[in-house]
C-alpha cells in the first residue's frame, strides 16, 4: 500500500529564488600594468574566464569561443567587457599575458596580480584552481582549474554561468538571452 502511494503521488515542484553568492570585489593589474577593480567595469556586463597562459587545451579553447561569441554579438558586444583572469600568478605576468592574448579578440582584457589577490578573486568566484607542481620541476607544471564563463550584470552581481567549451554561436545566443532577460 505504501508503494502505491509513493508511485501515485507526484513530487512537489521545487521553486528556487535568489542568486548564487558568486563574485565580489577585486583589485588586479591589466596587461598594460594598470590597476583596476571590479568597480572599474560597473555599467558593463562582465564575461569572465579564469585560466592560465601555459594551459594546453581548455584555456585556448575557451578564449577562442569567447572571441567568436564577441564577433557574433556584433554591436551588442559593446555592452560587455570580457576578462581573462589568471589562476597562475607565479607565471602569468602582464608581459606574458599580453603576448598570449594577441591570439584572441583584442577586447579581452587580461588580469593578473600577486598570489593573495588571485587567491581572493578565485575564492569570491568559487573557482577551483590547483597547481600540480612537482619537486623535480617547479617551473613547468599544469594547473587544474574550473572551465566556466561567468556572467556578471552591470551592477556587479552574478547573472549566470556557462561551460567554456560551448561554441561561439551558442555562447553569443546565451549572452543575448541573459542580457535581454536581465535588462527587460
């Protein structure tokens, strides 16, 4: 009898509200050495990817997809500031990041900082990143990290997240929907 009740009774719909506690204040350095903060970008949507320049696969794919999405957005891309924030403060200096970002859309701003600054922004955005250093070679190491694109609204609040492996067309469509939904 209990089994029949369980099967026949529909589960209640789950209703969620609010937003995830993702994001927060940061102060970092651009590839041209300028100190910026999250406040610098108020009034624009932020599309943020966390990665590193020595990344062999996920990061170049994400930045290629981000570049393609910016192209697909056309004039709407002016409402958006794409950011590439390093997870590898030790190796990703402004000079290294400048050289790396030449392969991608010029609107993508690279941000770095000291280890404490990077640790702070990673914690605020709930980004997983762990350097896989060995005792033998401490200079050439991979960094395991999350691979999402974070979208922050013009007031600096978390809006949504998408897998960075989505293609440029899909990311552009997603951005249009997110930006229209939050604006309207």
